[in-house]
């Protein structure tokens, strides 16, 4: 019997049956069919335990949500302490927590002026798109093919049809897509003079973390400036020191007009997201501050946790550790690829953001399962299943890094076996 106080389950099988019946049959079945039927139970730091007791090192981090690991004690203490005085607050009124957090965020990107809060990344993207449309008085939005910016009404229109077609949310004509790393394609669209914004993840996560070509982001930024469009950087997965700088765009020498952040902003403790804008883009906040309303956006408890997250990420010892983890995996992955070059064919890396390429259309799905069986959890890219999303946390120590690579090495024979079973007949 699994007794959680307010609810109980007779077994993991009982949980899975009830999950499919009342929560989400598709997701529940999918992971069972994939051979990774995980139900996260106890979790601490970068280790979590399945309901069955299986120990797993977390390299998925729910897209970077657990940048500091699960239930980081300092963040747990912040939230517990906050509950002695604060609650969600009221979105209508000035707030000491929201003001302090907004000031803290803006200070990390001095050319920005305002921080506008949401509860999740998709909402922050919605705010960004509406802000660009207000600022330019234009409607068209350009994104990249195989991009991803969330699942809500405007954000889903910027992404792959996999996430919109099922709900008959055909892409409106004012949403245009161009290939990644193709400056000429973007220029052909922007020179029409009717585009409000170009939105792009600094390194597109759901597409498998393909890296921007040298000068690509800078050229895109310059084109937006030349043609009167706003440049929106989506930093939901690449922000918060994950690329080696607080915000991924800082490492590429550009200054977006608008950028969004989420996931790890709440430390895995309390959901919160933000859209940061320049003074030029934030005019609607003067005209009608209630033009966007979000009851849970900028909840005061989340602001207090987020404030500490930003403070922690600026500590010299954490910045140094990001460099150590980055260098460790750069070297370890190069050596691993040499040992398993028949299946492991490429590494895309910037900071602790890695996409691992495998020589099979479903190769990363096979590797994900093999790693799961060997005590590591990393997820394949939804829009390119050749690529495994490999996302170490910023606080990993060298012992756990070494354990990860030992388990990775041990999983490769099983990965080969699984890929062989998936290979089409000659």
C-alpha cells in the first residue's frame, strides 16, 4: 500500500490504471509502451525514485525546471518562510514581492525596462506576442519551422502542427514559419514591412538543440531592426545560466526587444514566468495596465522563490560550477562518441545544454529507454527523435557526473539492441 495521507494506492499498477481512467490515458499508455513507465515518487537533488523504488538520475529536469535539482533545501526554506506572511497576492495591486522580483530580473538585462509576469512559459509568450503587436501596430509573427513556444492560443500558432492540428487550430495566415539558420528566408518575409516580430528559442529545444550558425542570431536581430520588427528571444529552456550566461542571448552578443523566461525561474518549487520588455515595447503598460490579466501570474510566493533563484545564479561558486560541468561533459561526450561511433554520431553543446545525435530515426528514443533501464532519465526530442535532450543541472558535482557517464557507457549495448529491433528491413 502506498499511503500519502490524503490518498492511497494499492500498487504502482493500481496508480497507472487510475491515472489512465481519470487523468490522461494517452500519456499514461505512451510511457508504458515506450518501456519507461515512470511514476516519480521520492525526489531529492538530481536523483528521483520511481514508485517501484527504482533510482534515476534526472537529466531531463522537466525542460530545466529542476535546474537546481528537486526540492532544493534553500528554495524550500524560502517558500516555507514566505507562507508565514504571503500568499498568492492580488494581481490588481502593487506588490512588494512583485516589485522586488521585477527589479531583480530587469537588473540582469539592463536594456530592459519592465517585467510582466505569467504562470507558465506559454503565457509569457502570449504576452510577448501581444506586446510586439501593440508596439508595431502590425499583426504577423514569424517563427522557425520545428520551433516550439508553448500550447496556448497564440503560442501554439508559432510551433509545429503536431501540437495544433489535433485541436483544429490551423495556423492563422498571420503566423509564418521560416527554416532555422536561413537568414535569407527571414529577410524575404521581413522586407514586406508587415511583420510585428520574429520569435525564436536561442537554441531550439524541442527540435533537438540545433545550434545557431555563426552570426545567425545577430543577422536576424539586425534584420528585425532594419525592417521594424521586434526580436523576441524565448529563454524558457536556455535561460538561467544554462548556456553559461544568465540569458542565452547574452552569449551571442544581441539585445532582444522582448524575451521570455519560465520553468527554472520558480526553482521547481512554485510556477512562475516572465516577459521582459524594453521601454519602447512596454507602452501598453502606460495606456492600459489591465490589458493583460493573470490571476496566478506573478503570484507573490513565486516571486519570492524566483528572487532567490536569480540571486543564487549570480553567486561566483555557482557560475564557476556551470563552467566545470560544461567542460566535464564536453570532454566525456567526445570520448564516449569515439567508443560508440557506430551509433553515437554528434554532440550539440552550449553550456549545460546538450543534444546528442544518434544514427537512427528513432535512435534517441532507444537510448532514452536504455538509459532508463540503467538508472538515468533523459528524454528524446519530440520533433527529432534522432536527438536526445541531455540537460545536466548547474549544481552537479564531479562524482555524479562520473556516475552519469559510467551508466551512459553501460547503456550503449542495450541501446544498440533496441535500435537494431527498430531498423527497417533491408
